[in-house]
């Protein structure tokens, strides 16, 4: 084989590899975004937890919610 044909083969193989990797990158990115949307929707649509009959536990849960609300701001 001539040098020019070897160079052409290497260049075309590298372009093919790069194109394939780019396509797979964007495909995986799209799948990840769809999975996150599905997870977020499932969390939003989940029924609320049943309130505990234990008064101390309810108080502790309310304190945790208030504390997490302050941390977000």
C-alpha cells in the first residue's frame, strides 16, 4: 500500500471513531435527561406520607423540614 492510502485510511478511521463517540455522548446525555425528568415526575406525583401518630416523631419531622427549608435559602 502507498503512503497516501495509509494516511487516508487512518484519517477516515479517526473521523469515524470521533463521530461515533460524539453521537453516543449526545445519546447518553439525552437518556440521562429523560431519566431525571421521569424521576422528578415520579417524586412529584407520589402520594404524601401518612402523618405519624407519634407526636414526638411528628415534631422531629417538622423540625427537619424547617431546617432543610432554611438551608436552601
